[in-house]
C-alpha cells in the first residue's frame, strides 16, 4: 500500500524542466534513495516533498491526503540537511527539543521524548554539550534525533553524510540503516553516491536530466541495468554496441555469447569488470594491459583492445595475474553479460 505518492510532479524554471513527470509510490516503512548526478533534479524533488519548492504541476499525497499546497511547517515531516542546521548556542538537548517546543508540547513530555531520542542515537552522555564540542558524526546524530523526536510520518534526508570523511561516512551509513529499521520510518533520501544508495536503500530511483531512468532494488539494478546510463552510473561497466542474432552478439569482427537469445537487433552489450577473467585459452578478446591500479581489496586493470579500453577487476588474493604491458586474453560467461536495446543518441 502506497504511503507517500508523487504523481506527475513537474518543476519548470522558465522553459527548462528541473523535474519532468516524476511519479513514484513509496510504501510505509520503506527506505528509498533518489540517486543521480548533479543537476538531475533529485534535490528539487525532495524539496517539493518538503514543501520548500512548489511544483509547477502534479500532486504529493501522504497517506491518501493531498499535501501539495500545504506549508512546510504544517506537513510534519522530519528533515535532515547536509549542513545539519544545528543551533550553535543551544545544547544537544535543546536542539532536539526545539521542534517539540514550537509545537507546544508540554515540558514534561518534551523531556521524556528528548531522552528517548538521545538514547535512540546513543548520545545520552552528550546531552549538555554544544554542537561545537561534537564530532561530525555526533552532530549528524543530533540532527537525526531532532528530526525523529517529532515522530514524523516521513523522514527526508538531503545528502546527510556529504560533510563526513570517507571512513566516518561508511560507519554512519551502517548506523543510519540500523536506526531506520529500528524506528520503521518511511524515508526518502537524496544522494549522488551510488555506493551509499546501494548500501542504504530498499529501492533506488536513478534520475537523469529531471527524469527517472530506472527504479528497483539495488541488486537488481546493478545486475540488470536498463541502459547505458544506468550501467555506467551504478558502478563500472564495459558497454559494447553490437547486433544480437542467432544466440550471439556481433561487435565488429568479434562474436560474444548472448545471455538472452530471444533478443535480436541493435543492442548494448554490458559486462561488469568483476565478471571478466584473464585466460590463456579460449579468449573472447585480447589486448594489452595499459594500467594496473591497487585499490586495497581488489586490483583494477585497464586493457587496450581493438574495441577500445576495457576495465577488469579481480579480488586481492595475492599477486596480480598481469602487469602493465602484458598481452592478455579476456573471457566471461554468457550468464555474466547483460543486453538491452540500443539507446538512440539524438
């Protein structure tokens, strides 16, 4: 059952569409990430849900109620920004209590709910501190507690971990997902980080140029991208333009195994770097290693071939199998490839 429903949302600035015909249904308790490059319309979409931006057309329904024209402070939504927007002159407790005070909640209930929120984000001992005395991760947890303490029907997150360093960001992703599951709150989050979206989301909404490119579970979207943009934005991918016929895909003078023999015609043939393997015999294509990069848990190879530069990765389980300058053969299984109808470039 849809709890938050966005129907045909459009936001136009002059003749330019920031968001075009955006429709999405979010179930109660679901964690959905809006993912895409800068300028794709994801933040504008979130701001329309929050009420900070008025749609040019379309509707926003919350639990069956049309909230499109309702002011932001009357929607009752919890919002966490990248900057956290904490009041520097207020203690942690006072920051968390602010929304309750604005809603006229009695002092005794405010204290109880603030205490519960502090325990929820594991900041009980920090209650009397000021934001300047906290780490970035602690400030983010205060912002989360302030958003959750009002018991909102929906939590909106706008790049909430953008200000954190890589290690802390990874730790906070795990914390945020665990917190969302404990509370069971419907969550809509904006991010440009595909790894973050795939770590956190029940479903990912991939956006490009104001429109939805693909919606699905992270695993499904990674394994079965619906086109060139999806395959290259959601991780690395080798994409070949070919023709599918007779159970194989012809790419120039090469013949590659086809994972879906029923599909024919002009296609994009997609193989993830980790699906490729070095081989001495039966290579599907040969080339020269032009670069080899150590990335900790895996090695990344760039291989120059007659079809262009391929990317291949393999786990760091010892010394790499090839060095720069080596002539190598590359293969992959038909089941590890994916094909989609060729995208038309206008």
